[in-house]
C-alpha cells in the first residue's frame, strides 16, 4: 500500500489532485483545495461522465452557478457531469475544501 502526501505537495494553483497519474486507477480521485481570503472565481465542474462531492473542511465557500449561497465548514454538495459551481472565499482566513470524485455510470473508460 502506498501513502500519498496530498497535503505536503506544492499547490501553486491552489489545488492538488490525487488521481490516476498517482494511483494508476481511473475509478476515483480526490482534490485538496485552498482559497486565500478574498480569492474568488474558482470553477468546480466534474465534467461529462464524472460526479463529485465538495466538502468544506475550514472556512466558508460562497457559491454561484448551479447553486448559490454559502457552503459552511462540514457541509457538502454533489455535482454531476457538466454542473458547475463558481466558489470564492469572502472570509478573513483561508478556506479549505476537498473534492472526492469518480466515474458515473456513463463515465467508465
């Protein structure tokens, strides 16, 4: 069993993907993301044949697009296919989230 250091990897883009490149599997993936205070406009979209759960670990995400409102620490939303959310952080501290995704029935390779 291999251990993956998702948190420790450099995140120049604000997100770190652990997926098929690392695991050799297309069945599932996880994304660890951070938004700095005031950072806006990050697009979250699973893409055709995929589904994702977005879970806020710290802070709050302001959502617009498929849904609007505030996603608070410990809350999650489910996105399918081309459903899209734009998220931002209006808080004074860093917002941290995790995206867990995989293939839906029509998304198998």
